[in-house]
C-alpha cells in the first residue's frame, strides 16, 4: 500500500500579475509569498540601478536566503566576507548569518531572491515602500523585526565598502 502524498496547490504568478514596488533606484516584483506555498518558499525579483543599495545588513532566524543573479553583478555581505556574484551565479546565505546586498559598483543587477522555508514577507516590502513615500517611519520598520524575521545589525565594514565606491 502506498502512502498518500500531502496535497498542495500549484503556486503560479504570471509576469503581468506580480505586484511591483519601486523607488528611483530599486524595483521589487513580489512573486510568490509563503502563504501560497504552504510555507515552503517566498520569492521576489529585485532590479537595482547601477551601484544601488538593496537590503541593509540583517539576518534571519527561520530561513536560508537564495540569491540568483540574472543580470549584472551583485555585491553581497555574507558574514565577515564581501563577495561579488555575476550574472548566472548564485549564493545561499544560511539563517543567522548577517548579510546585505547591492548592485556592484559600476553595474546594475537583476536578481531572484527566495527565502526557504518561506516567511510571509510581502507586507514587509509594502512597509518599505511606505517608508520610501514618507507614509511610515524607520521606527515602524524596527517594530516588525520579529514579525518578518528580519533582524537588523550594524556592519561598518559593509557601509565603508559601499561608501568608498560612490562617485
């Protein structure tokens, strides 16, 4: 007798149906959130203008984070290392490892990010969008660290590296 496999529906997001949030230098396309995958993954596409900062230094306690670089070059803080990953490359940051990312100096970047297991994060990105528009504050963001499993850390070396490469 064969055991029945658990049933979960297919999660699909067509390109035209992805919610898009943007600033002057960053575009985020919210693809599939954890509530659509039974908690297995949450994903988004991020497009960064040349040299643009992505996420500030932080870590997660529940999920590993996959970065796949589709175009350009991505500069990443991972623990105590700063690495650059080119188009077609990928890296996985394990939970509890401090990390940050931005487009490498002189390059734009387009990447897929996936948290595994998934944590519902779309509201986090919407909050970032509201902060960018002046409709919410950094204090609002700090208050959500546990809810969205996004714990900010100080990383002076990262900011020194990013600042050194500004024109």
